[in-house]
C-alpha cells in the first residue's frame, strides 16, 4: 500500500448513546442505514476520501461510545483529533443538555482552545414526527451562538433519510482545508472518493 500526499483529518464523533452517531457515519461512508440499534463498544472508525476544490481530503471518522462507562477511554480516542462533532437527538432534550458536557470533556482531555478548535453541533433524527420534537432549532442555535464570539456551526440531519449528511461532512472537510495541514498518510478504505466541489449551502448549515 503506497503512501501519497493528502489532507488527513481525524474527526471524533461524540454524543449520548442512541443519538445516531454510528448511523450518520455509516450513511456517509457506506450509504447504508440500519434500523437495528447496536451500542458502540469503546470506539470504531471508518475512512472516506472526499475531493473539495480539486484537493483530496481523507476523513478518519471515530465513532465513540456514548455510555458513561466508556468515557474514561476518551483520552486515547481523542488524541490527534482535528475536528469534533457532537450529536444530539432533536426528540430527546436530555441528549441536547449533554452537548456542553461532551464538549467540555473533549476540551479538557485534549487541552484544545475552545475559541478556535473546530467543533460542530448536530441535531439528528429530524425525520421523526414533528410533534415529538423536544429541541427546537432556535434553542440549538441560541446555544451555539452563546458559546464563543464565532458561533459553533450547527446542522440538523437525518441519517435515515440521508438529509444534510454529506453537507455536514463537507463542512468538516473544509475546516481541514482552512488549516492546510498536509500529512503523509497511507490510510485507504478502498472506496471511490466522494467529490464535493461546491461550497456548503447556507440552508443546510445553520451557523
């Protein structure tokens, strides 16, 4: 397996158990959605090559366990992260209330600067019955705007319906391009690159 110059970014996906972290990752990488729920044990990762503006970005997506008993393993899984995605379920207020805890734990474990490190907040499972929704878009946006001078990027997604999933990870990739940190990387997932050549649509990214 030969190495090649590319932009390599490690993305850690956090959030309470059952919010859909694994489903989002599998939908993006494998274009698959499963109704069967299996809790992630510790952590797992998949890779996906995307092409943005002619540049290849290799995303290494780390799907971390949401159960409290695995949180002590965070230091090992967070090490070297270039971006953090925190997921909540728009139909479960408790998972949204946990977002700040996940963010602070990640920043503590990695000693990153909260004002500059790329963190994206994601409200998943918008395909469910709107009457059961527990976290409004306005509430989520208010949270993202309150955390620092530049608001945290926010997306609403549905892994089941593949809504805004590509846009989410395009934003992640563009964060990497902004940093322009090129690594010698030899990770290969034997899949065709996904070409994302257009800037994110403002209607998809609620920043």
